[in-house]
């Protein structure tokens, strides 16, 4: 499980529990199944109308990605690229082909196969760049589905509120004033459900998917750079240092905090 997702779920449960048990006389006052059905059914219906069926079906799988903790294989990709660059630098094409059979990165495999086929550097760069752009477009479209759902949910919450207000006005016309308060509360609950789902479910999932896409694009650009250096027949040590710069983590890329000088050095400088 993804630890940040677990923390978010726990915080959400604490928030909702606080709302239910400390701000209401009865927790059941926040339960309105017809209003919740209006928000969920309306949001899903509008989403199916907005997107092709095959894209909406992927929503279930994408929710699983948010909850699953994905391993970063960037270090493994760097090691494979450096090892293959050493073999390629030695001219051992057969060994490179054998190493490709064990790699699990299809993007890296395609690039090295193009290198082995003596494809021009510009053509390799164009092909791999197109694959990066395609992945970026596809995954951004997947995240956009949840952003669209976050837009629809409050709107259908307002529709449920309007339906509840119409029912309340009918009760007022009949002269039964004792049920106006409960009917008004039920009417407002649908807006509550819509805003809650939009800001606590749909938008966080979209942001999580967008961050995942950014990390995957960085990894793919790193592989692209490594393959480009291999085609230029750069030294394996240079390729390794270049690729490590993609995963190097600095607190500040511009300036590091000043380090305190040793006491002995200060005393000698003053002398």
C-alpha cells in the first residue's frame, strides 16, 4: 500500500468522524442515500457521456494504482544501460543481445535494439521521443477523467439540492411546517456529498496520477539520454555519471547551506 494514501484515508476518516459525532445530534442526520445516489449516478452518467467506454473502464484499474505502492526501478535501468554500454563499447554485440533478453523495460529494450540495428541517432531520438509523448498524452487523459468527475460531482450535488428544495416548497404549501427543517437538511446533504467526493476522492486521485506520470517521464527521459550517449560512443563511466545526475537528490540545486569550519582552522586563520 502507498503510505501517503493510507495517511490521507486515515485523516479523512478522522475528519468525517469528527463531523458526524461532534457537530450533529445524530450521525444519521448526515445519511441521505437518495442524495448520494443522485451524485454518484449523475457523475458516472456524465462521465460515460464525455469519454469513450474503453477509457472509462480503466478508471477501476487507475484507482488501484493510487492505492498500490509502486517501486522505482530507475537504479536498475541505470545499471542495465551502463552494463550494455560497456559491452557495446567493446564491440560485443552478441552479449548486448543476450542482456536485452533479461531486461524488463520495453522502452530501454527498443532503444538498444535500434542502436544494434545501426539506426541513425536522429531517428532513434525521434522514435523514442514520440513514445514518451504518447505515454504522457495517454496518462494525462486518464488523470483528466477524475478531474472531470470532480467537476461533475458538485454540479449534481446542486441538482439534488434543487430537487430537495422543490419537495420542501410542496410541504410548505401544504402547511406542514414541522418537516421544513429536516427536508432542508436533506436537500443540502447532496451538495455536501458532491463537494466531499470532488475534493476528497476525485481530485486527489487525479493529482496522484499526474505525479506518477511526471516520475515516469523523468525515468524515460533518463533512458533516452543514456541511449543517445551510447549512440555517440561515450565512455561508460561518463554515461554512468550522466545518468546518476537524473536521480541525484540535492536539497537546493543553487546553493548548499554553509558548513561550520573546524575550530582548529579558525584559530590558525586568526593567528
